[in-house]
C-alpha cells in the first residue's frame, strides 16, 4: 500500500506537468502575438527580450515541432501521474480495483487531465500570453531553450518513425502555421467567420516571403525578351508579336546596357504619331535590385515606385535576370496567369511512383518543397542551373546525374540551346535501393 506522502507526490507531479503544458501553450501564443503584432514589436524591441527569447522569435519554424512535442509529452506525463495517484488513493481507502476498473480509471484520468489542462489552465494561459507576450517570452524562453536540446532529437526520431510507418516517402513535412494562435484569437475577439483555406495559405506565404531572395522569383536572363535599340523597329515589333508580353526592357546589345522599360500601350500611342517611333523617348525608368535582396523589401520598392519590371544584378553589377511584379506577388497569392498567356505547364509534375518531370526553369526552392529535399545550393536559383553546376559544364541530352545526399537520380530529357529544358527525376526509397 503506498504511503500518503507518495500519493501526494504523484498528485503534485500531475499538477506540475499540467502546468508545464499550459506554460508551453502560453509560450506558443506569445510567439504568435510577437510575430504578427506590429504594436507588440514597437512596444518592446527584440534587443530587450533577451538572447533566449530572440532565438525563439527568429527560429519559429525550427522550434515548432519540439514545442508541440514537449506540450503533448507533459500532458501524457500528467495523465500517467494522475492514474497512479488515483489508483494509490483508492487502494489507500481499501477500494479494490480489477483489470477492467483500472482501464476505466486510466481513461478517466486521461480525460480529466486533458480537460483540466485545456479548460482550466490552457485557455487562461493563452489569454494571459496574448495580453503580455513579452513577459511570457522572458520567463519561459530560457527554460524552453534548455528543453529544446532534449525535444529536438526526439522530434527527429518521431519523424523517422512516422515516415517508416507511412510506408512511403512523405511528400513534405506537415506545415506548422505560426499564425494559427493569432488567427484564432482575432477570430474569437471579432466573432468572425472561420479563416478559409486560401486565406490561411496567403498568411503562410506572407511569413515565407521574409525568407525568400529576389533570385528565388526572378526570370533568368536567358529567358528575358527585350527590345534592342540598334535593331530596326520592325524587328522589335516581331519580338513583341512572338512573345506577347506587355513590357520589354530597352537595351543596346544585351541586358547589361538597359535604357528603361517599353510598355506596349506607350508604343502603340507613339506609333499613331509616327510609323517608326523613337523607342528611347518612350522608355520608362526601371529599378535595379540585388539578387540577394530580400523579396519582401523588393516587393515594397516596386509597389512604392509603381514599377512592374525590375532588373536583377549580381554582386558585380551584371544583369542576371528580371523580377516582375506578378512574380513577386505570385509568391504571396499564388501564380498569376494572364488570360491571354500561353500555358507553359507546371514546373514539377508527378508521372509515376517517386518519379517526376522537372522543368529546367523550376525554382530550386519549389523543387525542395515539392520533394522534401535540401540541395544547399545558393549559387543557382533554378533546377537546370543546379544540374549544370553539379556537372561543372553544360549538360547534354540523355546525361545522368545522381544526387547522393538527396537520393535522387536525374536524366536530362531536353536541352534548349545550352540550357536544361526538362529532366526526369526518380527518388530512391529503401525498397529501390535493396533492388
């Protein structure tokens, strides 16, 4: 028969674990409020939060899994302690419990702990965190950073077990929306309708926009159509008729010597006055961006200056492509297709089990997200560029490449001049490797 102090210790451990789970819930809400409330950021700068809180605010994606796993673990521990404490209390009072009774007792303990943690502790903790995010971050962040060192390896093990049990390679990691807590609070306070899936997608894209560079969304130099000021007007008009864009850079020879942007509306207006208008007189000023500039900052500049096309330069001042306003906004709301544009097809298509067709122009980050891999290649922005970089030369049709770390076999199916047009990629699994 357990001693009274042992039963008391079990009940105390149950309460402590439930409180710890509620504290982590408050911590998650505080992170959400801090991330998405401009007032909270203005009120308290990040430098005043402390090193641990700054780490958590800046690495929300990394700590999301360990945070959720830790909260669930504390709830599970609390339920276990509650069961043993309840069983000991019944035994202390002389109540006999059989196997069936113990199962019911375990279920009752788990339900009581879940209800208490959510209703009695979790909701008040979340509301307190929403009102006092900085205070919560300062208090809990140092403790969580220590817990993170234990929870992160456990998360990795859990992911591997989950992928193994799934029986196939998972297409991507389940996305953690750091704004879920904030959206829930706002919707509850405003008595608003539930957030639609598309609105949630835009919100997640808005977060991701901060992690993208201009090079992630730009059109490569080799694919840019432009007017040449040294060419006859009729030749430039043929370029417009063939490509059917609204705007074209006006250059001399190549994109490195660009005078501005020609809009077809201005071109047709000038053509009404002269059959061969002077393109340099109707060229509009453009903007130059660095390839490693943050895409969010670039989008703000383009909207501020009311510019639809910006030239993208490398560190040496050479033009490596263009960024269009549609492409930048497309990262936020999804790909924007003109109703008269010729369809170019999807950059990545599933053609079989673990088999894909990948366009050479497919952005590397989209390939990484689609296939759940990481190429760690900052030198290039497209999949075709990655293939060329890996070979160290221009590839040929039929060439085969094996990416060992990603367990991916690639065959070059099509070449366009010296550019990779399309590839077939096969992702290896444990089954294919055994064969």
